[in-house]
């Protein structure tokens, strides 16, 4: 996944230590055995919907981009709909699982994020599972450290704004977005009515070293001991909240 500097490790999508792999790993850990009825809100062209249906789940995907909806509609077994996370058309208590793996960092205002979370809770059956992803507020600082961009005073100013306010301008390779702390995410989940939240760091603290080595040594680390170490570090760090925000992305699970 592209981070604040707009770059990504080579062939990251193929790596078993990429954010996509860790997201699958964490979702499979929390999902009940198939078949579950899953609503994939902001699911894009269906990257997660594809493997979820392969696992035997039923997936309905909602996205605000017509091209993404059309692409996802080509995946066997996936139903699709053009829509907005803040105003879902699904009936109350109609899904076992709701995924919000993209919308929250595109919703810049707290009120809009709470609307999306409350809609997710509305369509979940009682006790159903929410999985919600955000970008860590500290990811631009760490990303620009790995790529040495932080030495630029102009970049420092932008990073300070993100650290202070959570807002990322989109001026340098990533879209205008809102980046959160794990504490803020937990607070919004609670305000929206969710209980039993657990927040994971997706990449773990090792991603900065992997990115720096990939960029400056020109080494493809996929499948190397360094990548395996980064994945192991992400798993070891899971129980320690102080390390959660060191990941570029965080993934929360909570019950409706």
C-alpha cells in the first residue's frame, strides 16, 4: 500500500508481509467459520472480496467509485452497489460482518466518520463483527524518515501539521486524508456504540527498516529473513498498545 511519500516496496502486493497479507491474516483470525454474510464498504475493485468469497463467505461490496463497482462485479459470487459509507441502503441487522477498510481515512471530519461507524453498527446483526482500518497519524514522520524526506524543512512543516491535527494535505503523492491515533480510533468506536475493541498495528514496527533498505540498498527483500523478521515483529508487538501506532496502518475489530 502506498504511504505518505507515494512510494512502496517493489512487488509489495505479492509479499506475504505486505499490509494486504497482514489484513487477511488478522481478518481470518477474527472471522467465524464460513459462510458469513459480509458487507465490504469502500471495498474498491474487490481485493478483499475476492479472497473472502474464495474462503466461502458471501460478500456484498459497496463503493462510491463506479469503476471500482464494475470491476468488483466481475468477481464470481460478489454482489455490488454504488454507495456511500455514511448512508448505507442495507437493512438493519442484516450482516454478520462489516468491513470499513478504506472509508475512515477518506472522511476528514469526525462527524462523517461517526456517521459511517453508526451505519456499520446499524446494519450489523447484534454481536456482529466490525473491522475498520485507518492510517496511523505517525506514518508520515516514519515514512519520510525511511526515505530521508524529513530533512526537508517544508516536509517537516507538513508532518507537524499531521501530527498536531491528523490532516494530511495530499500534496506529496497521497490523497488528502485524515490519519488517526489508536486512542482516537477507540474513542470513535465507543461513541458509535461498538464494544470490545481490539486495535492491531498492521505492519508492525519493522516496516520503516524494510522500506529504508529497499529504497537505499536497492534490494528486493520479499522472501528474505528481513521480511520474515518484520512480520514476526508485527505479531510480537500485537499485545503492546504503545507499539500499535508505530505501524503505517491500524486495523480495529469491535462488536456491534
